C-alpha cells in the first residue's frame, strides 16, 4: 500500500529560526492531500523533504512506494528541448540510458571507429532493456495529448518556445501516465488556463496514485482534495494539522478546532488559577496549623504535576493581512477602447469600463490579456501626463492599432504577473517604502518614516521581511508587497494580472475584501474561478482573436 508518513519532523533555518516543529501526519493510499498555509510557512520545504532534497533536523519521512516530484518551475533553461524536458522527468535509469546514447552518437560523429560503433550498439541495447522504447511511445501519447503533435515532430523544439502552461501540461501528463505510485506536486496549476485546470482536476480525481500537492487555487482544492494538511503558524516553529475531509468543509472544521483549543486553554487557565490559590491558602494556614502541613505539601505536588504536564495545544496564530485599498473618484468612463487591436493577438474590438466596475478578463494563455493591461498601465494610446507611469517602473510598449484611452483623473496601478519588478531589485522593503516613488507626474507614492513603513508592512504580514531585498522574497510575499505599493500609491484604476496566483488562502481572501472596499475601477486578468465570482462582468479574449463581453464567466474559452 502506497502512503506518505511524516513523523515528528523539525527543521531550522540557517539564521537559527525554527521553521517546522514536531510536524506529523499521514496521507493514506490513493488520497489527494493538499498542503495549505501562509506564504513562507514551510510548505515547499516540507514537499522537498518528502522528495529527499532537504534533510529534516529531527524526525522521519517515509514514502511507501516510488515517487515523482514536480517543482513549481519547470524547464527554466533556455536550451532545453521538449525531448530534454520529458527525459528529465523520466525514471533515472531511462535518463542515464538516454545520456549514454547521446554521448555515443556524439563520439560517432567525431570518429566512426569500431569501438565507438560497439559502444553505441551496447548503449542502444541498454536503452531498450530499461524500457526506453516504451518510454518513447509514452512520450508520443503525452505530446499528442498536451500539444496535439507527435513526439517525432516536436522533439527538438525548444521548451522555452512553449508557454508556461504548455510546459506544465507536458510534465503533468508524464507523471500521471508514469509508473510512479506517489506524486509530489508543487503548485501544479500555476500558469494553467481554466480548461487545462479542469483537465488536471479530472485526472487527479481519476488517478489511483497517492498525491500530495501544494496549491492556492480554491476551486481546484474543492474539486480534488480528499485530505487537507494545514501548516499552522507557531512561535516555536510551524506545526501541521490534518483535516480528513475535503476542502469544502476545511474552513469550518478549522474554526471548530480553534474554538475547542480556546475552550481547553480557558479551562486549563481556570484550573491552574484554582490550584495556585489553594496552595497559597494552605501555605498561609499551615503556618499556624501543623495539621494542614500534609495537605499543603499534597497541593504543592499536585500543582507541580499540573504545570509539568503543561497547557493544552495553543491556538495557532492566524494571518491577519489587512489591505486598505483606497482609490478616489474619476470620470464616469474610466477606460475606453475603440477599434483596438493588439498586433498579432486580437481583432479590433470596442469596450468600456465605467467608474467603480469590477471586470474580469478571461481567455486562454497567449490571447493578449496581459498585453491589454500593460498598454493601459503605460497610460494607453498617447497618454496624458496624469496617466503615465510614476516612479522607476519601466513598461514595455505594446504594438496596437486603434485607441485605448483612460478617463480624466484616472491613475492606473499595475500588478505584474511575473512579479519581476526590476525597479525594486537590490533594495529592502523598508528602503523602498522610505524612498517612495516621487511625485513628478502629480501622483505616486510618497516616502514614509521607518516606524510608519514598519506598520504598513505589518498589516501585510511582511514585518519580519522588512530588511530583506525584494528579489529574495517568496512569490507570495512579492505579490503582497506589490499590492501594498498600489495601496500607498493612491491609484484608482487597478490593473491586476493574475493577482491570486501566488497568494495563500488568507491573503487571497484579504484581497477580495480590499477590492470590495476600493473606490475605483478594477480590471483583473485571472484564471481563478473562485476569485472571478466577485466580479460584475467579463471581457473574454477568445482563441480566434475576438473579444466579447459577458455578464457570466465563460470558461470554455474556445
């Protein structure tokens, strides 16, 4: 029976802080267990421990079967081909056999001598013995399913020419069709459009493999998770609690657990106070009544044993992300697109966004959604001074025909999907907030003193990272910091490109709450079905280049 068992795991960070403390849980055979928790709480570290890449300081991890581990980012090297990608995620024996065949082919190209020919023949025999030809047949099924083309036709295509979603689909197809009994998947849904997410949900529901995954997609979690492993924040290191039901009942079960822990702690405190009062009372009485000395000693012993046993499990600290997106009034028409066509991406279309609207932009990867946000973030076509980007943000121009125009008093603020923000690199969070963006364009983010900056970071659960440079933050921390910058910049048109992709569950909910209170207009590109439910209407970028409006989300995207 395949299973995953984590027992009493401790793990400390290089700076001496304890990241994980006494983490224990079991994932039964055939289950799909989702690891959830705040950004930076140790979810990926825990998954890497299961994969053997990180060694715990204490405790043990046992995987009852062969496993495959998918990292969050796949095929990042520029020279990797589709063949390289599929080989890299194959059985180590097949990897070694492919490398041997490639080396022999290179040797034959240099010198076609008999010894090189014999070595090549031996490598081919070994390739067949370890299942290489069966693997090639499987790779053909994978590329046909993921990309609609046979392996032989695209084996040498650069993986970098594929979208992030296409690369992930290839890797996921390989693992789901592979022989491994256990899959460890770190954010497998990131970069996937909704139809591909729905495909992944179907496959995870159908598979008999044991799956442990990290995801922030609430819709996917509700569809596939049979167990939820919640990483809980603690002063002495983060622990874990397992909910044996699906994600739909997780929030209520966790709230009920917290209520029980609070009640147990209240009772313990009451009993502790009663015992201390009894000891003090008997000590006073025993001073002038020798007959009470034995009762006093018994009470002392009872108190000592009670304190030695310690209090019940403390209520874990919960995240308190508080976003205060303000905004301001603008003209009635915040955005107007007239015969706008994004070169090579869309046909001409007309669209309007009115002040105060929440519009979600849907569509397949590569259909032009992010290009539209980037065009608007730069101020649109021939922007007025009040519409131009402020600070050091550099926005690459978007080639287009037609007109995209912002209304009067509209101040755009852009949340970049890839979180790169080269203008923030090399500076700590406190330094960025202290410096500000300058107000040369009549708007922007003013600098602030260190105490005020620390309070702002604390509201976003970033106080501990104040002295870290932006590029060293986790993806979720970078996302929260970008939203904080938008809050402090006084923008009233939010252009959000996949804002929930890297946010943990609590932060995603905080963003939804912040947007509900925001006085301004919101345009958000998203593949997050849960997040999209809070929007008024939808602009849908279709695969044929057309752009249509709808009052309902259309996830077919054909």
